[in-house]
C-alpha cells in the first residue's frame, strides 16, 4: 500500500521548522518524507534508492528497474544532511566529499536533481 501524499502546506511548514532548528521527531520525519516525496516526483523511476534512516527511503530516477534484494544504486545520508541537500544549503559534491552522504552504484548521483525544496 502506498503512503498518503504529504500536502505541500504541511510539508513546507515541516521543512521550514526543521531547517530553523530543534524540532520534535514527528516534524523532522515529515520534513524528510516530504522532501523525498518531492525528489521522487521530480525524478520518477526505480533505478536509485535514496535512504534517510530511520525516516524514509524512496526509489527514483528513470532506468533499469530494481525488484529484489539490495538495490545496485543506493544513496544514504542522515536527516540533517538530507535537508541541507534538499534545500540547496550544501551541494551533492560537498556532501560526498565530506563523507556526509554515501553513494554506491553507477547511477547514484543527485547533483542535477537538487535542490528540491
């Protein structure tokens, strides 16, 4: 069953609150899920899995579909780094170079898709 879509109003408020400072876990989760939702809408597909544990993961980017096991193209980062990337506060290259984001696979690239909020 697919998750319900987070409204733009609720998502924008959550992202703004999370980027402004300390927020409760539910608001942070909503901000992460909303920004990942925007990424998946911007680049629909199933080639790349973007993970922000423990809050969410999405599959995106057109190309070969992954169906079982560990995906061949995976990006993983923490919530704070993801929100910085989603808002354009840091670039994909900066996140990779600093070790704040990990990527594996030939299609594990977000540089052209960010920012999303």
